[in-house]
């Protein structure tokens, strides 16, 4: 029997949104575009309760969706009338869209519940969730907390409340540790969605002295792939998450996992659960089982007859003094085919493989805090070509 989400959080709001969703055709996909995160997550659980697929989106994302999505843009009033439950069904999340348009991913509920039951969040916890629920990490963290009976603290950019658990990207956790008093009550930090250095871990340990700091690597399609802790070698994304297997062939990283999504919404063919899923990352595994990544395969380019990993150049730039953010792209060159150009914040930076670097006052980023490479490409193209 398939597992299903459950929570008693804001039950009267769930009643209202459930009654509304139950009037939609059974094959509907409800696109929840509500600015209040309490209403948005209540509507999501309500849709799951009445067997309607749902996703949480921003107004900008809503404009790009086709007519198979039914928009929910108006907040409803609470209701005391319970709604009959349907079967456990699927729901929709999205890739980050850092290099192209976000892809809609179809997931079943137990693919997330599998990890809910392994991360250690309990009903006694208060979980701080950063950013927009349209971002899959924030969406996941809120669902995990409420499914496990914990309290959720929705944070925009600054840490608020008195959490015991925090979910954040590296960028978001940096903001949380800026001009903020130490938080001894935080027992668990779950950090994912980007590069996180040993220095950043040390800063986190000062601000959250009693926290178990877990830095995870994963994709929107696979959820957790690996976990890095204080014993993980520098540069590694850690060892396999419980139940996951790494497969590296010709440097391409693939995984077999019980958390694999069902497939992409716009593709007829679903993911094959028995076949390793290719992550798009290049990497290798050491003798102790630690996974190391070179970067994404689609960001490996040839410059002057040499193979260059743009993600590796970024990592090098981030080690330079006062560099807070770094991004590297390849632009066409009439003689070399391609040349690498970079952008940084905080300070200028240099690298032997970079043709030039631009210092930005404001960083182009997505709601998740990840670099928006589409915007960065436009900025660097305008600056250097």
C-alpha cells in the first residue's frame, strides 16, 4: 500500500482548500501560487488528501505553465467541515532552472516519506525553512517537518524564531550566520544545493555550536544522494545516503535510489526504477567510498584544445580572499571557439583559464539562492562581447 502525506497542521485551512480541490477533475494539476507560505503548504497537503496532484509555484512560474495546470491564486477562509480522503497520489516539483527553464518532475509521496523517516526530525522539533516553497528544498523541508509533526518556521532571508533544525542552501546559511547571535538550540543543520567549504563549516560551528552539520548532495529527481559530515575529506560530497548506490562509469555519476521520481511531466516515458539514473555530474569515488565531483557534464567545455571544467574554476575563485560569490561561463571566440569568463562579488579574482572577470554589486540568483546562469550569461555577454 502506498504511503501518504499526513499532518494536522492548520486543519481548518486544509478543509477549505481540500473542498475546493475536490471540485477539480481528478486528473487536474493544481498550481498553488499563494504568497503566504502557511496557506500554500496547507493547500498542498489538502490537494494530496483529496487525490489531486499539486505543485507550489511563484507568479512568474505560473505565467509559463500550460493549460494542464489549474491556478490557485486566491487565499480561502478556514472551514470546520472535513473533506473525504482519496488515495495516495503523485505531486509535482521543479528543477532549479539555473541554466535553462525549470523542468516539472512527477513524484509519488513515498519517495519523499522514505527520507522523512531517516533524517531524524521529530515532533519535538521546530524546523526553520528558508526561501520560497516553489524551490524543491524548501518545499521538501516544510513537508518533512509537518509530516513528522514538527513546527515549521518560515524564513525569508534572515533566521527567525527559535529553531532546533534548519534546512538551507549554502548561500542562505551564510545570511543566517551574518549579524546573528549564536544559536545553541539548533541540533541539526541540513545544507544542500551548492558548494560548502571547510571554512564555511567552521563558521557554522561557531554560530551553531551544538549542531550536527550535514551537507548533502542530491538532485531534484533523486533527492538525497550523499551526506558529508565533519570527517568527510575536503572536496568530497560525502558517502552514500541510506539505501542509495553510486555507479560511476566513464566519470559520469549515476545512482540507484528508492527516492527516484517517477519521471518528467512532459515526457511519455517514465524513469526506469531498475536502471541507474544519470545525474549529469562527472566524478569519482575514493577507496573509502567518498564521492568527489568535477562538475556538471554540460559545463565541461573545450578551450584551446583543452578540456575545462567551469565548475572547477568557480570553486578555485571561491577560495580567493574576500570572494563571496563566483560564476563562470563559456562564451564564443572566433579564434579559440570558446573562452571562459567569470563574475564575482566581494572582490576581484583571477584564474589562468579565465579571459576576464567582472565584479558585480548584485548577484544574479534564483529564489533558491543558486546562481542564475541564464542572467549571468546575459551580463557577461554584454560586458565582454
